[in-house]
């Protein structure tokens, strides 16, 4: 039995941040019902981040909304609204990621739902919180990365560089799931409901807790290295380097030791440990030029034998051929109701030695209406 079996989550959220949180809950066993607008549904169904369309809809929607049910209802229609109320009255969790004030206008805000479901755990993700001059700004991932300082940590010195994933959406979703789980635990003790609020901006700031703490101690903005940067606060050799046939990553290590192991005499003179940071650009330039002379296999064979922290840089096609990846059993095949199958990832959590998998793919828009109407809602009305 999964930990959240018999828990009901009513999810009004769209795009990535909210749905990523409800995916975590679904993988832990909760029943997640997406409330979607008839005709169009979750905007993410047609928000293409690549040219990959799966079964007529965005690959992103399928990845982040597997293991859920879809209830199509017009939140502004009185009949549909009554049906939604029947659902939220039974819910353990209600969640959304609309801008501040939207759910109040629609009548499904925390105060309203708490009146009919006092023990509900109500979760919401916003872009910038409910207060302040930014609260109505669009909560879009690239904009949050840019405003939060995150883009000054990635890439070599010079221009700001965003991360290649919607990382703030995912972080906010994880934080929302954490808060909901904590309040569900408290409710088992006190029967007390809760309002759990997460903003993408706060998640972005929390993500940088190490760097921001350092900034407040020394007053200096992070300075990325000009060559092979991987961390603004770490010295050479920390970074990724091109070789004759690929790339390798080097973490921390003694510069003179690397010089000896790699046969690079130019590194032997950097015996002062402080130089690894103070002179990291010139050290990295020397190391980068030297590593081009031979292959991944040659360099990794030498470094790994000496217990130097290093790794080959793999793309997904290479990673998935590795025994170290295969043993994790991180992929699963899921099925949609019309028979369409697709491969995706599973939850990374193991409980009692077992992995958390589900064969249920993403729902077609409104495909669960009949079942939900006949079971949950009619039960609520005593039919």
C-alpha cells in the first residue's frame, strides 16, 4: 500500500509548477483529479516545448500529468460549479497555481472551501507571493530565473545564462508537495486543516541558499571563471573539459597532483592552495589545452585509479546504455485509456526497498467525468 492511498486531491492547477506537485502526490498513492476547462483543458496540453506531439497533445503534458484523472467542468457554469463543490467538500487536498485573487473571484479560495471542509489542506503556487509590487507579474520560469539572480551562476563569465530546464517551476512544485505532506501529517494528529503557500520567487531564492549566504558574509557578487565554469565559488579544476573524443568533468583536486598524474608540468608550480581559486582562469586554461591531447578513456583511467573525483560527460542516449543507470529502473511504460503507450520516468523515491510505479498514463480531457459523477459526486449528494 502506498502512503497516500485513500487521499483525494482536487487539482485546479495548469502548466508545470502545480501539476508537478500533484504528480508527486499521485506517485505516493493519492487520487488526483484535475479540474479542466471543457474544450481546451490544461493549457499545457497544447503548450509545445519541442516539436514532439504525443497522441495529439504536448509531450510535456503527458510527462507531468500521468497517473491522474481529468474532470472537465466550466468553473463559471452554475451546474458544473455545483459538481466541483461536491468534489472539494470530500477532498483532503485542494490546490491551484493561479495568480493572486483569481480563486477568490471564482469562489474556490481557501476561506470559502474551509467553510465546507474545515480540515482541508489547501495549496497554492504563485509567481511572487500575495503581497508587494510584483504580485501580478507573470510567473514564468525564465522570467523568475532572470529576476532571482540565478542566471549569473551558470556558464562562463560574461553574459547571464539560464538553466536548460524549467527549474523554478519544478522547485516550487516540490516545495508545495513538501508543505502539503507536512500538513497532512499534522492533520492526522490534530484534525487541523492548513493553507500552504509557495511562490516561485521564494523557491528560486531558497535554491541559491549557499551562494546567497556567502554573498551576505563577504558582500561580493559571485564571479564565474572565464574558462570551464561550473560553480562560481569553487576554484580550479572544477569544471567540464573537452578531450580528444568527448568531455570529462573534474571536481575538487590538488593542482600539483593533477599535474603529476596527467603529465602536465605547467601545473606543478601551483603549490599554494589559494591559487586554485585566485588563479583559476589561468590554471583552467592550461588544463583545458592539455586535456585535448588525449581521450576520455586515457584520462579517466589515470584519474579514477588515483581516486580523483571525475566523470565522463554523457548524453541521454549514452547514459541509458550504462549498467549504473539500468540498475536504477528509473523508466516505466504507461498506458492511456485509448491504448496509447509511452515511456517516461518514475518517482525517484523508494519505500521499504520498493520503487513507486504506476501504469496509468495521462488522461484524455474529461475522460473521467462519468465515473466521477456516478461515484464521488452522487455519493456526496446521497444518491
